């Protein structure tokens, strides 16, 4: 129950463009249920918006270890890699 509440709070922060707050909610969700892949892909989206590309990549890598065909994780990891390449 607490997990659902935190997830929906995180989602509403994302809609408002409050990515830092959303990351905090999603991180709390992960503590409660570390096996839930959607939370990692949601948090990866926030990290991308915050230009934290390494963190975004790590979240996507984590998802792909659990679900090797997760399209969102592949896509968001590709975006993170692209930005990391630009920075080098």
C-alpha cells in the first residue's frame, strides 16, 4: 500500500517536472520493493531529465539484468549512453 502511494506521488512529481522530488519517491519505493522494474525505468527518466546520465544508465542496466527485453530500459539506457559519449 505504501509502495503504491509513493509510486503515484513520484509519478505526479514527474508530471509537474519536479524530477528531484520524484527520484526521492522512487528511491523509497525501491527500498520497499527492489524487484519492481518500472520504478527503475521511471527513476532513470528522472535522472535523464536531471542530466545524471551515469545514474540513469545504472538503473537501466539493473532492469535489463532482471528483464532482458524491457524496451523502456533499452531506450533510456541508449539516451544515457548518447549523452555520456557527448561528454567525453
